[in-house]
């Protein structure tokens, strides 16, 4: 982006045992087993976030829970509090390998639940497997896929003829069974490394597939179906969206009184069995709320990479968007909150200075530059004019 310094690319995501420094303190990311928090775990996390951090919690795009503003001198005490809750891996390497996203609507002992459990155990035990920091697995074995728009490198999902293992970026996969899926997923991960998919320790499966295609044995057809999650009732409970994927810890504690909680990749929480939830700070329960059309990163000063604040502007512009138009407001060209293209993107290039991009990512060529937040608020038609 012209006029802005290139943001720092870390090449890995924070964990509980490997936190990342941000503008408001350490970010500590919890990978809850099977993406689920019991009432006790949720209440415990909420208390720890308030005691050792700034009391704010994020949901990441890989359905992990992030505690923000953790003070460096309190980090070890935080980990000591998370261990008895069963939310800390045996070491940082095991935590990094166990990067699993599973479809939130699983039921006890169905294919998604069983395969995710087996894969989690297999990855924890695979001490010789060193994958890139962002390399991840998606388990999506329901009747129709719900995770295909979520980032993952290896996918286990249901094809027209049964379960398949699919390399991200490929349209075909390998037929697997409930019993063989975890072992086949690890074999595909090793194939990725053997094929040179991670030079210098970085790389993603879809880039390798674009260069050389999937393994010859991957000939089973895959289903390609879009899925859009919205707040409201589901057979498993109630989906509650979070404004920009963030909530105060007190909201998590209150939600825990209504049921066990599953963390989703859509920056929503699924509260098991719940039918009616009270309005709480940070929650969006109305599927027509315009804030659902907007994605915004933490922005300045909470993120060290961000060049400008983002969320106040995103909140103000949301009601001005035409129905169905998506807006991404990014504090820098990395576009962490929405790595892919968006119909409209505002990328900060300086303090209170944004570039407007259409149908692209935060790093793409802008259509208009040097837009202030006040100008955008005064003339929101700039976002879609002529599109």
C-alpha cells in the first residue's frame, strides 16, 4: 500500500504457551478441546481474563478464544489457572500441531466428533511432525459442508459417496473411513512437507496444490456448497454473534449460565440447548443487524501493526451499507480479520487515513486514497458509488 510501512508478518498465530505481544499486552489464544467450553471452563476463563488481562475476549477465525491485554508479569499465573481447566497442551509444539477446526453442529460420537477426537490425539502424539505455524485441519462431516469458506489446509468432509480427505485447493479427495481418517490426514500432512510445501518453515496447502495438483489417489468427488451462518436458533442451540468477534469477559460468564458453549469460526458462539438469550454487551442476536455485514480488526492502539483505529468507523458505517454489501475495515495491509477479497475494503495507511479497495484484499490496489474517517462518515456513498 502506498504511503504506509509494510506490516510485520509473523508467520504463526499465538497460543496459550506461545503468546504474542500486541498493543494492549499479550494475546493468549486458547484452543479448547473440540471447540467446546464447559460451564466451569467458560466461567474460569472469564475470571482469568478479568484478573490477568483487560477483560476482553476475541473469537478467532479458527474458532479459538483469545484473552487480550495479559500483563507479562501475570502470564505464568494465567497458565497456572488454565491448566486445571484442561485448556493447556503438554507443550507449545503440541499446541501448534493441534490446529483443528470442527463443524460446530457435531453430536456426541458422530463422524465429526469421533474423527476430531482421534486426530487431536494423533497430532498431540506426532512429535516428529513439524508443520508451518498456520497449517490447520478442518473436520466437516455433516450431511452438508459448513466450513468450506473457512481457512484450512487439510479437510475431512462428506462427499457424494461418503467421507473424503481433501487437500485445500483441490476439487477431489481420497475416500476414507471414520477409522482411517486421522491416520490419512497425518499422511497427507507429511506428503505436503515431502513435496516442498513449506520452504523455510512457511507455506499453505492450496499454494502447493496450485503448483502440482493433489496426490494421484485423490480422485473422489467433493461437494461444493456455500454456507452462511446467522444468529438464531439451530437444532443444537442458539447461535449468538459477537460485534467484531469480541466480548467482555462478563458476557462469557453470563452465557455459561445458559449452557455449554461451542466456539465457531464465524465469530459466533453456539450455546448448547439455549432457546432465549438476554441482550448482553457485545452480543448480536438479530440476524438483520447491519454490523453483521462488517468485519474489522482490533485496529490501533490494540494492535502494534495497525496504523489507525478501525472499529468506531466500522460501527458508524454499518447502517449505511446497502443490504448484502460486505465491508472490511483493516488497520493495515495484512488484512488479518478478512484475508480474502471483500466487496469493499478500507485499509488504514496512516493515522485516520484510509484507502478504498473494491473486490479485493487489504493489500490490493486502491480505487481512492487519503480518505479520513470523517469524510467516510459524511459521504458513505463513496463505499459503493459506481460499483
